[in-house]
C-alpha cells in the first residue's frame, strides 16, 4: 500500500519540477543561482530537479562567455524545445486546426483540415493531420508526447465530452478515441478553457493569477482562471458566461432560454444584426473590413454590442473581481469598435471599488488561441503524469 506521505512528496516533486521547467521556459539563459532566487526552491532540491530534467533530455546547459573573473564558468539553462512535441487541436464543425509545438510553446507547424460529422471521422482526420505535420517537419512519430484538444462544448471532470451542440455529439470519450488512434495520451477540454490556459502559459497573462478569458465566435464562452488555475466547478462545467442572462424575455438563445449575453455579443449575433440592417456580411472578417472602412451603420451595431458586453463584464467583475478580463476570438478582432462603448458601460455598472482594478485587455494569441490551448493542456497534463519524469 502506498502511503499518503509518499503520494504527497511525489506531488510536491512534480509541482516543483513544473515550476522550474516553466521558469526556464519563460526566461531562457537563467543561471542555477538565478533560477533558485526566482523560484524560491533550495539549492539541493533544485540540483536534483535540474539533474532529472537533463537526464530526460529536456534541459540544455550552455557555458557563459568568459568574463575575466576567476572561478568556474557559469552555466546557462534553457529547455530543448524539440525534446518532446505536443499537438494542439481546435475542433470545430467545419474545420479542424492542428498545431505542432515544442516544449517551449514555439509553433513548429500548423495545418487545417475539413471538419467531420462523427467522432470517429474527426479522430481519423486529426491522426492523418498530425502524421502529415510530423512528416513535414522530418520528425519521427515517437517524438509526439501528448495531444490536447479544445472542443466547443461541455467536458466533464472525467475528460469525456458531455455535450457539443454545434457538433451534435453527446457523451463521447473523444480523448480515448484519439489516444487509441495515435498511441499517446490525449486530453479534451472546453475550447475557451484551453484558450485561457494558453493565455496563462504563452500569452499576455503569464504572471496574472486571476483573470477571465472571454471569447466570441458562434457563441460566447468563458475561461475562469482563478487562484492560479482553471476553475471548472465540481462537475467540470463552469464558465458558461455566454448564458448569463442580460435581458429578461430577450432574444432567443440556442440553449432554449431568452436574453443570454451571447445573443447580443457573439460573432453569430453580430452577423445576425448586420443582416437585419439590410447589408448582410458573409463572415466576421467582412464585418471588420467594413468597420475599418468607416461603415457608420455597422459601427453603430458594434457599439450596441459593446454596450451589452460592458454590462455583462460589469456583472462578471462584481461577482469575481478578477485582475483582468481578456477578450479573444471575434471579440479580439473587433475590439477597437467594441471597447469604447464597452468600457463606458462597464465603468458605469461595475462597483466603484472594483472597476478601477479590473483591466480589460485583448489577447495576443489571435487565431492560434485554441490550438495553443491544446498545447498548454497537453503540457500541464504531462506534469501531472507520475511517469513523465
């Protein structure tokens, strides 16, 4: 029988290893002394962790250039980006985006393939895409360590897909299908949650412990990064910010309810309003182009959406008081036209003691947020795996 003490010490070791790994990943060129000062980990423990990372082929030690001073040369630490590869996947109805990245998060190759109506077909398409990218990079299949997938739906705490209305999938072990197809661990998570994880590991919120990532495309999703991690709730279903009720008996939502925030702010909602104005747009890129060109009628529609967004974000800030709220997806692309009215309504409705402490920012991850979120998910799960180190 394994004692609780051994389990706790193993968990602490993995947590310390993850802290060291990410410190080196974010600041390559650190010396062991500088790394110890940054992480607060004692020298003996740090030496063991660095030795293990080096033994596993994940760590590179370079010798600093001579300074003319006596003593041993200083070693500079960095992560070997290609020692393990991660695949990040954004699974949508019409398109599957696949990205291969190294351990540092550097994007190595990207591919988009058509979406598939069945889980089996989608798993096969992802497998073919990953193998094609590995071949393109001239790398062996065994170099792939893990796969992370972001899906537009509800994912339970056990990693199974509970429901993805847009895909018409229900109760599917998609991660299991994908793992069996490629022979490596695969993990599934809500697409906005993984985008929030990417924002923390690779984006502009790397040193922020509490933020909310909100993204709008076909719907409106939210990733709650609270207390240094994604808050998923007891069943793993938290973060459905698009279904916050904004207007009593308001617009009909795909969930069957009325007045949900996403019926006023999502890309789909904006396209619907633009069509109702008599000048329909094919997609959000057309909306943005027309707004940039000075279409006053369209800009008025976006200002109205910004007001709705500001009211929703004010309620969110009053409830959670995060350090920042990050806009992604179509909200990021239209931020220049949404934010003026959004901030005005936000400041008028958020509590005075809260509004000034919440920064509303725009994600820098752009179109790669979800597949990079898959990479972040894969990387995090590898550090949770007792067999990885």
